[in-house]
């Protein structure tokens, strides 16, 4: 395999999780006895540009299907994050009725609804039918295509160029990262700004977040590598902010490289120096991660086996993609984890890919009265604990596996 950014040959392994089905390919009851596609889940590192990337086994159309089940609005925390973002960007860049805001991977309109409320012209780009229809139901215009250089240039040439292009949690999801970044550059007005949010590879390693590896995440990103990719494809980084979302994310601000440059924030060289100090351009930084993942897996399996032997009831909460990575890597099946509850109607009544654990609504918790609730989306643990506080009434406890097994 060759690097999807710089085309160098790849040989340094970062993580090998065996094989798994796509993490968002939830199964219906009718599909349980049908063949299920599994793909190797292995991450490699380019020692030229230091882009961490999955091996190529599945096309994007096989991962981001028409019935894609992830709806951003299900998480109140994430919707609140989006509302704060819109408020901050409107104030910082003076957006108004003559501006144009475009969100790439607009999902169900979780963010653009707040742009629309302010009377700012906007539209989204979202290729998955299920989420695009939810956004349209909110009165948001959606273009159902994958963004690349050709689409970006077409939209810009048609009078639809952006003052602000929003790309939250999508940069890692694109197989051709050069074409995607070029598309964002083409989409911007000469003075436009693009912001990108993505999980920070440094935090992934520091906090043992190996379960954020799945086929839909083609790339795992640092500021240093992103800056290099942007420079090659017509964008220039001028600011960066560290965020608590998704276990530690970056918000990178970029502009067209052919325009008048904005001042570069001191946060950019400071974070680049921190990445260098952590050793992110050395093989040793990546080689030790496999053992970390295996320790988390072993600890979770030991807990579940002990609970079963003691006659304890364990269920999970949050049918998240990261949870599917964890459960399939650990080989967990319904004999150890009887069900998972989730608030998303799009997932209820289905079964987790690979493990085939049933997904029910949150009301099943009160019916089953489990001894332990394993929170799979650990990045939303505080939100989940607040919502599920009643489990304390029968002595229930919460369990989190990442970065280390904790029972509270």
C-alpha cells in the first residue's frame, strides 16, 4: 500500500485490530442469518508525511450508505457544541445576510439549523440519503454528493462560493484526502475561511483511544500532517484550537493560499512544537500502541467473564461506532453482553455489526435492571450518566473500558 497523501510506500504498523464489519453497518433481524462483509482493520504510518491511515479494503459507497444510521442531533452535547460554534464564527468573521455558509458532511442539519435561524444563507453537502432527508425536513438545502475538487469548483463557479466552509468530523472520513482538501479550497471565496474539526492523533495515543479506529476513518490526523496536506492543496493554516470533543479534537482554521494572508496565531507553532516534542515524527511513538489496545481488550474481557460467573447482568449503552470496534476486537458476543440501549430510533430494533448484540431503546434499562451499564461512547460519559442516573436506584454501576477499565 502507498500513502494516500504523498504516495510513499507504507511499512510502519500502528494498529492491527484483526477484521471487522463496517462499524455503522447495523443489521436487521432478517440479516442475522445472511453473510456479513468483514474487512481487515489495520492502520499504517507513512514515515515521509506521518499520515496514519487504514489499509484500503472498502469503497466509501459501501461505508456511507443510503441508510447510514449516525444522526448528529441525537447527542445533546454535540448539538450544543454546534450552536456555540455558530455563535463564535458569526462574531469572529462578521457573518450576516450577505454571507454564505456551507457545511460539508452536514448530516441531519444539527449545525446549519442555527445558521438558518440567524438569517444567514447556507446549504449543506451530505451524500447519505437518510441524514440528508432529515436536514431537508428542517428547511435546509442539501446537495447529495461527495465533495471533491470538481464539485467545489462547480459550486464556486455557479455563485455558491463560501465565506465559511464547515468541515466537522469529515476530514478523517475521506479516502482521497488531497481531492477533498482541494475541493474545500475551490469552494471558498478569496477571503473565505474553512474550519476543520477532527480527533487529534496525539490524544488518541495518549488516552488509549484505539476504538476510534474503524473503516470509515481513513486517516488519523496531527496538525503537522494536516498543515502539509493543506499546503499541497491550496489552503494555509492560520489558527488552531484544542477542543474536548471526541476525547480531544482540533479545530483548524484555514484560508486560501492564493489570498492575502491573515496573521498566524501563536497557537499554531506552539502545537506543532508539542507534537514534535511528543515524538510524532518517530517510529517509537506509533510502535507501542498495539500493546495498549490489547491491554484494554484483555481488561474488558476479564471483567465481562467475571461478571458472568458471578451471575451479574451487564448491558451496554450507546450503539456507537467506537463501541463496535471495541466489541469486535475483543470478540464480545451476546453471551457476555446481552443488549445495548441507544436513544437513536434509527438504531433501535437492529443488531450491532459483527457481535449481533440487540439494540433496544433506553426504556429497556428499567425493565432489565442491570448490575452494570458499559458506556461505549466514553466521550459522552458525563451526558450518559446524567441521563441514566435512575440506575443507581437499584444499585447499578457504570463501566468504562477506555482508556482503562473503571467501575463507578
